[in-house]
C-alpha cells in the first residue's frame, strides 16, 4: 500500500470519533472484518491520510469515501466526494464531451457507484426485501437503486484507493447531488 487510509467506524469499544489508520493489506482485512462484525450507525468513512486538505479553519481532507453494506446479501455501495485533484487524470473531464471544462479547482463534486459492473444486484427499498443502503442515516438518504456493487468490488476499490490515493477506477461511477 502506497497510501495509509484513515477509517471511521463503530465497534463495541469505539464510537468512530477517532480514525483507525490502515497501512497494510493485513490492516485493511482486519478493519473490514471489524466493520462487518459490528452494527454501523453511519456509513463507514475513509480518507487517504497523506492527501491535501481544503482551505479553511477545519483543515478537512480534499476528499471522502464512505460506504454502506448489507452483510447478508454481500453487497455495498460507495459514495465519494472530492476536489478535481482526487480524480484520476483520465477522469478529470466528462468523457465524450469535447466542450467539457474542468470544474474550478476549489469545487467539490460527488459520485456514487454505478452497479453495472455487477448485473442483477441492486439496492431496493425495504418492501422489496433487497438491500437497503443509506448514504446518510440521519437524513434517511438512500443510495440510488442501481448503486449496489459486490462486497468484493468494494474491497478492490479500497485497495485501489490505498495504492493510488485517488477515486478508484475499478468500479463505475455516476454523479451525485448528495454531499
């Protein structure tokens, strides 16, 4: 792993106030096991430890990845937001649009996974008896119905994040207006 990741999640002894730093594949496996083993009262939040921070008094990271999951169905969904520098170089302008301009450097954008890489898996409402994944539990904001990816894809995306320090390319993305 080229980049350490900070994870915020809940366990029996932790209320997610302080991050757990992941510096190796073994650390990542251990943390994901802990996340799966304990009820998460909010989506798990992940940041690349050595990425830049935004201007401002809070010194917040220039990006954030968070995910929710359904253990029984082994599906997850990811929400990311970040400044243009968080995107891999090939993804920094809208593909197929020759007139697309790069957003201004200080403009935060957001995306959620697009489940096209795992056909047949979808996030559905509780009455459909499928996964019910939330971007934000407090506001009851759900992931879009097509945001579900396999648990294996989530793990792959987290490993890629640790390698590149940028939004993973191993999953498909769709724009989100949720910040």
